[in-house]
């Protein structure tokens, strides 16, 4: 027998029901469909988000303004708080009914005859009431989690408000090449790649489709050199090296904040069996959009000690994005593709040190790009450019002469407790010191949610673009950054 037939299919969200198990809304998706042999895959750890409804209720107007500042149209904090109040009332009613059932049961055990029969009947009626109220409560709780999960993280007070044009430039390094005054004509990375035989888009289009590519010859070696250099740089800074799986459970991606807004197409490829059948079951697996997701998932449903923190990891994986080709000129060559290699920095910290670690991640990124000799700038990103999970985000852009402009090559985000509440990653403080984003009480006096941070150490294709376009010679050759030479077989020039 041959291999199972594989196809890519777009599935409308109306074919997929929301389930209590995942409790995450699924919008339009792309599915990679297969028909595997053998029994169905066994279910493993399930995530149950622990959203801070007390914080929501105490900061309704502030959160509503934050939603407006982020230009999010499908999140409604007033609806969430209304649902929360209904759930609280219904929980109390169910608790009262169950208490009455217990009282009736005890009374029935001490009576006989007609009074006993009456108490048994009363108990039966109370049981039915509890069942009906319980069903209503389950429905409301599911809706509460679905709506609550749409509420974005809080926003750092220094973050600019508005769209992309409002980003603050906080650092510039190097001088951009001016094509109009340069001593020879600047070629873009695709022109250079064709003459040097580095990239093959045509064959990839035949084999896979548009926005996929082959790296060839020195192009392939350049990717491997960049990965090796970056992984070793991160490990020298105390980050544990990890090669991550490229497939993750959908609920882990959603828990990390990778859900498209209502008006956006999904960036995700889903892998599932029987995706086209109207079974109502949501796809379980997806191709990871970033190594951030499998790295974050390592510590899901875990209780750590404060002495274990911070935990710093650097992961290498492939990133898969279904939205490549959606932005005109940005789709040229390697700039926006469906698959690319990426080295990701990820950290779990206590709340009081997360901003320090955020700056540390940014400094590592700067060191990498400076050692590669790139001209870059760092932006403090505005509210409309923040993902749902990000409390604050820095973007790094490199000058790309072939584009005659800046191109994003990296970012670093502080997600505070947004992801850890959805992944259930907590720690037990060694003292009474607090300092989290959201003040907690009750059980949170003994445990707190960690803060998570992530940063792209290196997105390979875009850094290749910057290297080719900035280090080209009049003869059409390309100088290799000195730090990469050891992994390029000693070659200093691509010819």
C-alpha cells in the first residue's frame, strides 16, 4: 500500500463546533488532511484556562479602553463580566440545591412510611433541579471561557497608542545604504540568488506551491551557519538549547495567543484525519507557527519552585504560516513565505523580574545583529500591533537595500501571565514577596502564575535577505559575516 493521500483544504468555521474540552474559538482555518492507518490518536493533557475574572470585574472600563486601543472588535469585557456574574449566581444556586439534597437525604434515612416517601420524592425533584441547573451552568461556563479568552493582555504604560505609524524608534545602529549615492547598482536578494544559484522558487512552486522555496549551495550552508551561530550565542548566555517538534496541539497554540481576530484569515495549517467530515470535532494538531508554542508547552500544568526561575530556553524549529502572499510587495522572494527556520528565545520568570528579562532578550538580539554587521533599528510597538498575549513588544528591523526600506527581522515580547494562566504554569514563592501584574488573593497567596517572555533570536530567510543585499560587491559576489565563516567551510565570500 502507498502512503496516505495528503491534501490541503480550507474549512469554514461553521463546520466545526466549539467544544468544552478545548474551550477556544476556532475561526477560518487551513487543514492538512491525512488518513492514517491504525487506531485514533489517544488524547493527552488538556488545558483549562485560569482567567483572572476578579481582575476583569474590577477593571472593566480600563480593559474596555485597552481593547479599543488595540483595535480588537470581537472582545467584549462587559459581556464577560455579565457572564461571570451569572455564573457566580448559578454556582450558588447549584450549591444550595445540593445542600438541600443532602439535608433531605439525611432526613429520609431517619423517617419511615409516608413521610419517608415524601422526602424521597422531594430528593428526586431536587436531583432533577440540580441536573438542569448543572447543564445550564456548564453552558454558561463554556461561554464565559470562550468570551474571556478573547480579552487581550493588559498593555505597558509606555507602549504607544495607535497603529504601526505610531511606533517609537528607541535605537538605531549603523547607516542605511543609499541606493542613489552607492558606487554601484544595488541588486535585490532574488537577483543575487539567481546569479549565485542560492534560491530556487520555481521548482518549489511545482513541487509544493507559491511562497515555498529551496535553498541551494551556499544558500543552504548560510542557513545552517546562521542557526549554529545563533544557538551557540544563546547557550553562551545561559539559555538551554532545544530542538522543538514542528507539530503542536491546537489548544497550545490558542493558549499562547495565536488566534486570528474575527476579520483576519487564520495563519495556521492544521493536521488532522477526516477533516472534511462533518463530525463536529475540531482538528487536534497544527503545524507550529513558531517554536514559542512548543517551548511554552513544556511546562504546562506544572507547579515550579521560585528557585527554578528564571528558566531560559532557546529553541530551533520550523515556522509555518498560511497567510504568505497576502501583502503585495512583501511577498517577493524570501520575505514572506509559508515555511522558514527560526531560532526562538523563551523564558519563564517571576513577575518582578520579567521586565528585566525582557531587556536581556533584547540585548542578546542586538548582539547577534551587530556581530552579523547588520544595520538595524528597534521599535517600541504600538497597541494595534500587539498580539493578544503581548504586554509590551519590541520589533527589530534591518535595512534591506533591495527593498529600499526596513524589514522586520525579529521581535521580543513580555506576555506577563497571559500564557501561563492558559497553560497553567505556576510557581510557589519562597517568601511573601508579590509584584505580579494582577494582585491575587485566596489560593494565589501560596502560588502565583509565572511570566513568560519570547524573542526571535533569528528568522533565517529575512536575515539572509539582509546579508545578501548589504554585503554584495560590484562583481555580484557576497561577503560572508566573519562570525559565520567557521560554519561556511572557511569561505569568506559567496561566488
